[in-house]
C-alpha cells in the first residue's frame, strides 16, 4: 500500500505543474494499492479546480473514488493528527499530520509526495 498526497495528484494532472514530469515517471510504476484521505481529495480537487476548472477536478475525484482506498478522518484521527502537529512544532501542516496519523495506524511506510516536509517523519519513505 502506498499513500498518495495532494502534491503528487496535482502534479500528475496539471501539465503546467513544476513536478508534472516527475509525477508521470513515477505513476508508471505505482500499480494498485493506493491510499488517500478525504482531506487529500479535498486539497487536490480544490487546487485542480482553481487551476483547471471543475471538469478536470471532477475527473480526478471520480478516479480517486474508483481507484484508491479512501480513509475518512473522524474526531479520534483528528486528535491523533493534532498530537503529531504539536510533536513536529507546526513544521508539517495539520493535513500532513493527518496523513502521518493514517499511515501510522495502517502501517503504511511509503508515500507519493513532493513535500520535503514529509522527510522529517521517521519511518516514512517519500518515493518521488
């Protein structure tokens, strides 16, 4: 299982994104077993909608619903994320800390992400 974050998804879809080529190269070797959160979907869809319109964002949304396992954030998970947020002293966003909490819960160690902030998290391998 590999967690996919919003920076990777946006780069994959947006041809003008500075990481688009890297995302395309990485996407060929991903395979199945992708995990996202509802927060990541919200971030990616909102960013793509802003950049390319609702149709592009909607296509990504449908792809994610069909092709990925989606983890939904509840109150307990948000509390866990807030603990990570404080542990990292706000060097990671609360959204990123939610990802860390999900990955810890699920035993997932690899993430597709262009965010170098994720390199601070021991036990997580950023594979882009």
